C-alpha cells in the first residue's frame, strides 16, 4: 500500500498554501490558505473493507511557556507531544485520493462543519477544537483538515505524518463527533496494512 502527494514529497516541505499559518515579517505569523494537500493512495489490499486517514504533528511542544513569545525560543530539547490535524474514516477501500483544496480551502472561524471528502467517508474533529477553546471569535468544533501552524520561535521543524490504514471493517465504530484518539482506539486490532507520508513545516525563518 502506498500514499503519495503531488503537493509535497515524502520528507519534503509542505507548501505555505496548505498551512493554517504562514511566515510574516511584521507579525511573525499570518493566516494561510489552509488548503488540504493532494493525496493518492494505491495498492489497497483486496481484503480491506475501509480506509482510515489521519494527519498528526508529532513535534508539538509539551509546554507552552515560551510558545510564540518575543525574545524566547522553544527549545529543541523540550519533550514533544502529538497534535491531530486531520482524521477521516469509512473511506472506500480502493485506489483513490483527494485533490488539493478538495476537503479544505481556507480557514473557517469556529470550524468547518461538513467538509468534503470521498463518497461515504466521515471526518472527525481535529485538535484545533481544543486549541481554539476560550477564543470567542474562533472556538468551535473543527472538523476535517486544518494545516500546520507551529510556534514561530520553535528551534525545530515539525513533522506532519499522514497515515493511511487499511482496515477489516466497513464502518468505523466511532460516534458522530469523534477525534483522532477515538479512531486510533477503534482501529486497534483491525489494521491489515498501513503506510505513511511525512511533510515538514516551520514558521521560524532560521529553520526552514
């Protein structure tokens, strides 16, 4: 099974047009176009009943103490945690994919509610749902894809891991509103095959 993209190469840089945040000389960060990258999946196992797609940033700082603070940096030595950017289940188990900007094309305050996707698929909430909580202009349930927006003062580039799972069930056992952790628990013991495509992104001009 294989997952590729015309938008970026494996272990290459994700373009700014696919990011939630982009570099800005005056303010360090400005809002981006937030387009989902193009993805193609091939060589799906015959026994697969459905596909699951997730995207995780595995380099999010475990402490927000120096997060986007002038005169400070987020140390490369700081322990890192996961941040879910996209989760999709019940994807038809056949060769296919999504076009760039098909599922996300811009930032929707309070979150997208019915994002486009492959026929029959369902998309859960990403971790911007928690990140935006408490902001009256932005808080809400963020369904579907939201692009990279790492701290502009982080000493490392972030890895965005797009993971595709071929599963032995046709319908994933998650509720109408579900998140990435719900899905990872639901697919445990049901994965026939998996593959990964990784992209890099940074808002720090000294990094990338």
